[in-house]
């Protein structure tokens, strides 16, 4: 009787151990999926940030050029020049945000000090 009971407990323990191992494997797979999803979300957020900075700089340049042309009367030249400057500013902002170009740091020392 005790042998049957011991065998039954051993079988149940082995069965529960197998179930536990399969659940742990499923959880690890879910965790890996979450890590991949988080990485994907961060990449998407970075792409949206960079593209919005780039487009905003171009739009600001175009609007300022249009306003400049309306008040000064230099139609299309103000818009062309400020649109190109907006494009350059947008590219510089994207490069700074991506970490390819560093922002220059102002030196607190005076011109004669070392």
C-alpha cells in the first residue's frame, strides 16, 4: 500500500515537474517577445521624433520665407533661401538627436584665461 502511494506521489511529482518546466519555457518565450516589442516601440518613437524635428524645421523655414517675402517684396528669393536654411537646420537637428554630431559647449573662461 505504501509502495503504491509512493509510486503515485512520484508519478504526480514527475508530471507536475514536467508541467512546471513547460510553463517556465512559455514564460521565457513571452519575456523574449516583450523585449523585442519594447525595442521595436523605442525604435518607432525615435523615428517619429527625428522625422517630426526634420519636417518642423522645413515648415518653419518655409513660413518665415513666405512672411519675409510678403513684407519685403522679394518674392521667391526669401522663401527659397529660408527654405534651404530650414532644410539644413532640420538635417543638423536630426544628426544631433541621433548622436552623430555633438552640440558645441561654450567655454566659461574668458579669452585671456587658460
